[in-house]
C-alpha cells in the first residue's frame, strides 16, 4: 500500500505565527491534497496539486497557501495563523486521474 | 457543490449484531471510499469502489452501479474493535478526483 508521511505530527503555535506543514509520498503519485478536519466533522479540501509546480484551490482555501516543490513533496503554509485554523490536517495522494486516495497520519495543529 | 449525506450520525451496537451505514449523494458520483477513524485520529482506509461490491472479513461495501447516488457499508458480527467514527467520501464525475466527505457515523460497540 502507498505510504504518505506528514511532519510534524503535532504543532502548537500562537496567533500570527508562521507554520509550514509537510507532506511526502514516494510512490510516484501525481496528485496530492491537503484537507482539514474539525471536531465532529468530515474532512474538507484546502488545496491540491496535479504535479510539481501545479496548484489548485480547494473548498476552504482562505488563510492557506500551498507549494508543490517536487513530485514527492507538498507543503501547506499558514503565514498568519489564527485560532480558527486549529484543526487536524491530512495529506493524501494518488497516481492516476481517478483512483483511490491514500492518506497520511495527520498533523494536529493548535493555534493559541 | 456536491453533497454527501451520511446516516445515521451515531449508532450503538451490541457485540455480535449486524448493521449498515449509508451515504446518499446529491449527484452522480464516480467512486466512493470508506474510512474508519480511530480515537487517535488516524484514518484507516476500508474500501475503494468504482462500482459493485467489495468484502473484507466482516465488512462489506456496495456502490449503486446504476445511478451511482448511494453507497452502503455493512458490518456483520460487530466486535468491540469496530468502534470508531466511519466516514464515506465520494469523488464526482468532473475532471478531477476531489473527495467530498460525509459528516461521519460514530459507532459504539457495547458488550
């Protein structure tokens, strides 16, 4: 099964802080996604990418930037973190256009 | 946008009993995935279906192949370790593979 790793696994920052969440997959997957999950809810799509250098806007993009530096690496950037961005963040990837998505273990972010 | 309606929102089962979860889609979907989320927050992938049914042990999932507007997850002989939150997520028929998640079903299996 495809492996997706995320770092850090837990992060605490303060309002206005600068945070970068990292995601890596080494399965030659073209597509990568960032989701957030708030307590008691399903996941919602923030940004996604079709390949290195490509970025697409998801359903809840406000306050987030993303960068896909290589096929393997997808980063989520919070340049001015706010308490409303306290959440559990998941990265996912898949190879072909229509295929199963594989999820990372999640990063728990707390903004104080 | 595409909507995924998951039911029930919560469910208590006695060990050894059977039940089913359901997801309805407001529009035709291309594929569906089912996940279980444990208490630590990890998402465990259960099934990916583009059509038909799949079975794995005591779990079985089906995706309506005709109109592609609902999917079910059947749990047979429920065990304590089945407890957790179950999510379905569906990909639409547009030119991308974005997943829309349901709100989840909190399943408690009791002795």
